[in-house]
C-alpha cells in the first residue's frame, strides 16, 4: 500500500499475499479497515523504539545517541514498515487522512515526551534557554530524518553512515548547549 490508499488495489494485495479476496474480507470489512490495521501495526513497531529509551541515562545527547542506534536496528528489522510510514505521511485521501494524522501525531508526541523525561538539565550552560535548546535539537533531528528519508529508496538501505553523520551534528549541538567541562 505504498502507492497510497486510493491507488491501493485489493486485487494486487490478495495476489501479493497469495490469498483469496474472500479471505481478505473475512478479516477486514473494507480496504480502509486493512489500511488502518497496517497503520496500527506500524505504530506498534515505532513503539518498540520508544520502549528502548533508557530513563537511567540522564544525559540528553547520550540518550538520543543510544536511542538512535536502537532505532537503526529496528528500521533494519522492519524496513517495509518504515517505508509504509513514510508513505502514509504523504497521504491525501480524505477518507483516511484525518485518522492517520491523529494516530501518527499521538505516537510521536508521546515518544518525544518519553525522550525528554528525567533528563539532567543541569548540564546545560548557564543562560541557555533549555526549552529553546530542546526545540533546536528536535528541529535538527526532524530535519536530519527528513533529509535521510528523501535520500533513501527504502529503509533496507539505511546504514551506519547516518549514525556517524548524526554524531557530528550532536557534537556541535552539545558543545553549543552544555558546560565546557562536559565530556564531548
């Protein structure tokens, strides 16, 4: 269903899954039900990333780095899920657009809350507006992810180069926001 909801053909789906159309509609009342099920399943995979957050790691940058490595492992394990999630963000069908937006927005908002939970904010330099620093970090992560997504044909291609590249950006941000005596 990477071609979008409207263009997704149940005939192609049943051929690809090697099942009958009756079997498909035995489990799903409609194409929309199937589509929403796939979204729920995909968001459960994303939830696996958030479950990997180490609350004991109170250094924001170390936490994000560790989480990024876990995310990379999960993306490699479920590349088609992340390809699908990338495609649904672009979904234009009015029949599913609002439901997608609500589900995706909720899971990402909850995930970001957990990322920033129990962080040691005393590591930030005096005079730094911590909330603005977090906004800059968040925007940088989003921008980095967006660029990576547009460079990939599929998440099967995701590799260590993204982790190494992120480390460079993270180091610059850490030097900008943390006390000089913090380990960089």
